[in-house]
């Protein structure tokens, strides 16, 4: 009788040890999946931002790749600052993220186009872009920074 | 006697303990299986979300992608809650504008995106189809019908199964060699300025157990026809409007009227915002001394009207959507005039 109980105790000890080890592994896998999803979301948001008609450079309906129109940046920033309806509409695209624009050449200019924070954990992505200034037809150089909150 | 009782008790104890342990492991295996299946569906739904995002930013591209075994379901409620599902996992469309059949299954799926140009790009629309769906374009000799045929032939990707037929090819009452369903799960009849005449039309029996839908397109409006049941011969009509080639294809690829209406309303809202951004950009040009000196003339009325129509149609889709056709032509002329004057263009 005692031997049987001893075997059962040892068995359940191994079972609990094994289960806790397994659940720890599952938890790690879950965190990895969460990180992966946040990174995918960051890429998606970045991909969407550079192709948005609200920001892109178009010449008689033809879009230039990786090009952002400076006047559209200022217009979209103003729109998102002034209209709650627009904030709600663009939340569908940008979710909980911050979209910043930095021009580095010819002069340094920064704009926070969209900003909706949640939590502390972020994944950042930077995309180099050509900046088109329609008034004088000149080009600058800058980058779009996407911060996605998990 | 005591020893004999102890041996018997041991056996009963071992049997009960063994049964409990087996049941425990069995329940864990079942739970793990359910979790794994759900996890796989979640992964597939997430990947599909990423694929549709990439597909919708690639303008004018058609791409074939492997389809999960469970297939995909697309639905839009009357209140415009649009979702797609892989098995039991459902995801919201969010900012995507997807026009698809209600259920799609098979080995692959084709995603095709087209930009909605009014005349500037307002947004991209994403169309979904595959090998097991067929589109019959029914046309006649009228100039309007031929014009619509020309538009469809010019833009429809080769990955979409299509056939161009006349009404007599469809009607089995008058034509014994009428078209038959070649084992397609879903068939859509697109009547290009040709009256569907569903009351008189007699389709071949091979269509009797097929998911069948139809849309009647005229130069001014659309009518969606939904089969009353899978084997019914009666259809319920629902009217809608379109403006531009992309919305024409949206009607062709939509499962039903709510899917079309909800997505076009969302596209119109986006059009309103894009138009406001162009308008704001135009105001910057109008205030610039160098541009004034160059004699560049900007008319803010047309783009402001586009923004207003976009806002209105974003709330409720109506015949007002067709106003965009005229506004689009006017804006195009204004933009070309600016181009000729070497002035910054609107788009």
C-alpha cells in the first residue's frame, strides 16, 4: 500500500513539474507571437502610410514610389488635429501608433501626423522617403517613423 | 483473510487511479488539439490580414495565393459591420475595402486591387475571386452595353473566370444549346445594360443547385439580384449607384448589396478626406506669392464639392454618387489646364 502511494506521489510530482515546464514554454511562445504580431502590424502601418493617397506624390494621377508630398503632410496633420471624425476614421488605418515625419534635407522639419498611444511597449520602424515641395518643384529627403504600441 | 482483502483493494485502487490518469491525459490531448486548431486559424487570419493589406496597397496588381482548407468567409451586415473569417476566427475589415463572394474555397484565391480615381486616387479597392467562381457577362448590341463590355475586357484580370454571352445564350426556353454550369460553386451573371428579365428567363438545370447571384449594370445605376434560396427561381432586387471603373468592378465582385454599399460608403468617406487635403493644399498654393505671380488660377469650388459629395455618400449611398462623374471630368480639365500653365497640379 505504502509503495503504491509512494509511486503515485512521485508520479504526480513529475506530472506537476512537467506541466509547469510546458506552460512556461507556452507562455514564452505566446510572448513571441505577440512580438511578431506587433512587428507585422508596424510593417503594415508603415506600408499603408507610404501608399496613402492622403500623403503620396502624384503627378496627373501617377504615383511616385516612396515619395511624400510636403503640403499633404501639413494638411493631413492639421486635419487630424482639428477633426474628431477624422481621428476615428484614421484609427482604422493606424490603430494605436504614432506616425512622425522628419525632413532631414534641405532643412530639418518635424511633424507628428498621427498620435494615439496605448501602453509602454513599442515597435519602431523608419522608412526613408523623398519629400516633394510642389510650390517650387523641389525635393527634400526625410523619413517616416512609425511607432506601434502593443 | 486480511491479506486477500488488501490484494483486492490494491487492484481496485490501481484501476481507479489508472482510469483517472488516463482521463486526465485524454482531456489534455483534446484541449490541446482544440487550442492548436484555434491557434492555426488565428495565425491564418493574421497572415491573411497582412496579405490583404499588401494586396490592397499594390495598385492594379492581381496575385494568386494559397487558400486555407476551411476557406474564407466574407460578410457585411445591413448595419455595415464587415468581417472576414477563417474557420471560427473572425476579423474586422477595418480600413480595407474588400469585395468578395460570401464564401470562397479551393486551392487558391486571387486578390486584385484597383484604385478608385475620381480623378485623383481616393483609395484602393480589393477584389477577391478564384477558379471555382465564374462570371457571365451578358450583353447586347446597344452602344451602352458594348461600352461596358469594352471597360470590363480592358481591366478584368485573366485570373478571373469570365465569359461574354448574350441573353439568348443564357435563356434555355429559346436556345437548347444554352450555357450550362461547368461545376462552378458560385456563378454571377452580370447584365451589361441588358434587361435580366428574370420572370421569363429560364436557366439550365445545372444552375439549380449553384450559389447564384446577378447584377444589372446600366450607365446610370446598378441593381443587385439575390436568389431567394439556393434552388429558387425568384430573385430579390436592390438598387445602388456607381461612379468610376473601380466601383463598377466592386459591383461585379460583391457578394451582395450590403457588401457593395458598406464598402463604397467607406470609400466615399475616404474620398471626402482626400479631397479636403487636396483642397487645403490648393489653398496653400493660392496664398503663395510666387504662384500668384506666375498667374496660376485655382478653382476651389470643384474640389470642395467633391469633398461634400464624399462626406454625404459616406453617410448614405444615393444617386448623388453619380455627380462624381461630372466633377471628375471638371477636375481633370482644371488639372490639365494647370499643367499646361506649368503650375503645381492638384493631383
